[in-house]
C-alpha cells in the first residue's frame, strides 16, 4: 500500500515564480483571520495590553504544525483529509459534518453583523436600516463569488484584501505609540494576568486557541491545495513555504491588532462590547484616518472570512457527503476532465444555506463580540476530535512511509490536545460555578 500511494504522487512540481507559487496560504490566512481574531486580539490588547502576545505566538505555531501535518497527509497519500479520517470509522467525518453546520451558521451570523456595521462606519446610509442594507448587499456579493466563482475567484481576491488589511493594521499600530520593550516582553515571557474588564484572561486565551490553533477552519487548507491543483510529494516543499507565509501573516496581523488596541483602547479603560465601539474609539483617538483604517480592516476580515469559510466548508461537506452519507455517496474522480467541485449540487446547496440562513440575525439585538467569544471558545471542544485521528493517520507507516511525523510534530499536537482538554475543563468548572453560585 505504501509503494502504491507514493508512486502515484511522485510527479514533479512545475517551476513558477514565488508570487504565483503562493496562493492557498493567503486564502487560508484570510479565511481564518476573521472577526474571531479581530475581537479576540482586540479584547486581549484592550484588557491586558501586550501581556497576551505570547499566547498569539504559541497558537500560531500550533496552527502551522497542525495544518502542515494535514496538508502533508493529502499530498503523500493522494486522498482527501476527510477520507483519511474515515479510515478510523465513518463516525469521525459524520461527527465533523454535524458539527460544521451550527459552527458555520453561528459564525456567519457575526460575520454578517460585522459586514453591515463596518460598511456603515465608512458609508452610513440616510436610513435606520443602513447596517441591514449593507449586510444584505455584501452577503449577496459573497454568495455570487462563492456560488459561481469558487476557488479561482477567491484566491486573487484574498491577496488584495490581505494587502489592504495589513497596511491598515500597520498604520493603526504605529498611531497607537507602541512600547517596543513591553511588546518583546509580552511576546517572549508568558503570563496570565488577573481578570480586568468583562473578559477573563483565561477566556481570551481560550478564544485565541479556538480562533488560531484549533479552529475547524484548519481543515480547509488541505482542500484549498487540492483546488489549486497541488498533488504529490513533490509539492511538499512548495506547500510548506506557502503555509509558512500565510501563518506569518496571521501572526503579524494579530500582533498589530493587539498592539493597536493596547495603545488606543486600554488607556481609556473601555470594555470592547461591539465592533462599532472599536470604530468609535479609533476615531476619537486617531481621527478620521483611524476610523477609515479600522473600518476597512474590519470589513476586509469579515468579507474574506465569509467567502473563504463558505468555500472551504462547502468543499468539506461535499467530500463527506459523497463518501460517507448513505444516499448521497458516490465516487468522485477529481482527475476527470471538466470536474469542478463548485458544480456539485451539495456544494451549491451548502453555499446557499450558509449564505442566507443566518440573515435573520440582523433583526435581533445580539451583541457580536459576545457571540464571537462564545463560538470560538466552544470550538476548542473539537480539538481532541480533530487532532487525535490526525495523529493516528500521520504516524501510520503503511500510509505515510518515510513521511511519518517526527517527534517534534507529535509532541506539539499532543500538547495542543492536552491544552484543549485542560481549558475545556477549566471553562466547564467556571461555567458551573456561575450557574450554582
């Protein structure tokens, strides 16, 4: 089995320019660098200044190891990631399928809320329905891009959005008069400060783990490289470089956001309860430039996550349904001429459902920041379900051959699983204490 799997994947990767050779990593970075990251990192900086930068660095390293291991499995074996999970039992991909729908639904709720509020910050319409109108408009735009365009449209769009967001966050961080010594200290000296404001340091760290390290969005990268056309072990080096660039962008963006919030929001002693609060604070402290920069960054994060998540998760759902769901399963040969996942009815129905089902949220009084932190803290619960099967698969010599995990990769994945279980326990104890006392 080992020889069969590896022999059919030894086709050489075509040489190309650095810019063209990097793509899925940008799409992945912009997919996961969404509102969860903005809210979690802004809350970290606003409440604890630079003291939680170490948590961002730690979780970004975790994320690289996790996602790189998943991509390696796909390139070495030639089968999809969820097909690999299915080797351990159909219940694994089916459990993931069941979890994806509520996670995607509730995540899109706060993305839609923030699409509307960020556009309203920049271009308020002369009506009380301004936020709702903008939310519906960009939902329709995102739907069109993912339903008819698919991955080929998403990749160049994400490269542009990454540039806009990176420039905006850099300006915000510089305008906040950062303290270089405190930044270095917060990055390399771990600490867990006493609770300040409405969110404990533990909750924020847990939300960072949910958004950065253990997000179910980590599953999407393996599907993005397949959509890019990367197949075989000859692409391993190119894939690692691609992912490293994407993950580095994640750390820089998250770090700049914590720095900007630490210098702008923390001195005011204001709790972050709504994205519009962030916009007003940046406007009051940095003027119209701060408002424009923040509004563009907020909108870019929401929109890129909306299109990236919907595309990636629809690809995952299509793969699971076609392989494991009775009545829907059938062999799909990606190598067939003219094959395109975006034409699959399951892909299209998933895009329709996730785009439009959450729209009712714009008519409620739900606070987006609370929704973000709760959803991302909940995602931590899925880390063991995703990490343990990945460990088993990528240490199987019959599947991976010489590409089995090394001790460092295994150690990081085991540590991440233990951290997730620990935070789950601590969060459950804290929740129980609040309920009974």
